[in-house]
C-alpha cells in the first residue's frame, strides 16, 4: 500500500512539473546527461525539454565533468 501511494505521489509531481512548464511540447528524459556552456558544465538525472528543439544534453558531454580525487 505504501509503495502504491509513493508511485501515485511521484506521478502527480511529474504531471505538475511538466504542466507548469512554459514549453509548448514538453518531454522528459531520465539518466545522467550533461550540457557544456562555455566553462560551465550542468548535469542532471532528469531533464525536461522541448520536443521540437530537442535535448541539448547528452552523455558524451559528461566527460567534461571534473573527476573527484580519492582520499
């Protein structure tokens, strides 16, 4: 029962996020993707984008992320 309520909550939040966008034809993409703008790298696991413009982020651009040094 608890898992069902969690899934319903996630679905409602997703619908609210997509409907609140000013994007004409919104789409969602899941998975780690990155976008490089100059010297800044933006990454996310959930992307909301316009279907006609396409998703500007992809997994290949994640190579520009700085690596963490292990201690």
